[in-house]
């Protein structure tokens, strides 16, 4: 009997179990209320903080042709919108730079200048690629320093996001900016080399065809005999002391109609360099003429 009584006293009664369970539920609800309150306050604080914050996008193409082919402005905008959505950011405005070279500093571009002028502390700028905003490492670092001092964040999607946030991002930004600038300089060198080679090979480089020459279908410049003779005669007459107008009048008598300004140009014009095959052909003609 004594053992059964002791066992009965140790076993909780049903009503005590209910009261203990209720206390536990109330404690959980209070803790949940505190957590929900913290979340609510944090959301409200973020909302108040972002009320004065603006998010801008920046896109650029060097030529109007690029806007329709390859990396179009529309494609760049969609990349920016997708990134902003993933980051929980509301895009306020996208600045579109059409037909402007990346070699021009950002502040000297029409839309780039507008973007820099409207930035304030807390704003975010998003661009799809480094070379859309900068091609010069010096310009990139200068602008990066300026906007960082103003409390603005710059997000470059191809570099993984905010390049103003930490030292590693800034290091990567600096290196890639220098690489982009070196590549641009190398491109200029290649263009100069190609043009020099075209001139050496007597190729037409565009613009007005010089007097005394015509352009073949393959782009070669070929002498026009009648005009070449007129050029030589004009030089001889000028060497004798005739005025430009008198030289023009003398050429007109042979059917070559040129103004005195035209005569001035052809007299000053140096004969284009001939390619190897053309020099050989000209030398053969000269030798045959000498034999005669």
C-alpha cells in the first residue's frame, strides 16, 4: 500500500500535464512574437533606409551598328534588370549611352555625366561589364574613388557585384581595367599597322579618290594615264613660275578642268608608293622606252 501511494504521488495528474503544456505553448508564442517583432522592425528599418536610395543602370555601345548586332543595349538592360531582381533592388532608371567610344572618360559622355551628377549617398550603380563603363584604368580608378567617397556603390556584374565593397574587389577591378586599356592600345596599334600596310601595297583607304588615280574592284589604286600626264605638266608649269590660275587655264585647253585650288593640291600631292609588282611593271616600261 505504501509503495502504491508513493507511486501515485510521483505521477503527474492529467490537469497538471495540461497546465505544463499550456505554459510551454505560451512561452513559445512569446518567443515567436519577439522574433516576428524583430523581423518586422528590421524590414521597416530597411524600408526607411532605402526610401532615399536610388538604383541606376548604365549601358553603352560604341556604334549604332552595335546596338542592333552583337551586344545590344536591350541585352545589357535585361542583364541589369535580372541582377537587380536577384539582389532585391528596384531599378529606378537606366542611362543609355548610344554610339559613344569607351575611350572617352565617363564624365565626358552625355549620359555618363548625367549619371555622375545625380548620384548621392546610398545610391547604387549597376553595369553589366567593366568595359561598358571604363576602358581607361586611370579613369576607372578616379571615378571609383569619387563615388566611393560619396557613399555610392558600383556593381559590375562580370566582376561579381560590388567593386567598392572590399579590397579584393578593388584589386580585381584595377587589374582588369589595366588589361582593358592595354587591349584598346593594342587594337589601335593593329589598326595603324594595317593602314600602313595598305598604303605600302597601294590600297585605297577610303575618302575621296586622289586625282590621277582610280580604284579597282579589289581596292588597288591604279594610275589614270591622262591625269598623270596633267599632273606632271602642272608641276612643270609651276616650276617655271606660272600662277595657279594660269596653270589651271593651260590644263583646261587640254580638257583637264581643275580650279586653281585643285591645281594646288595636285602640285603638292606626292605620288603614292607603288607595290612590288607595280614597280616592276613600271621599270619594264621605262627600260623599253629608253631602248626606243
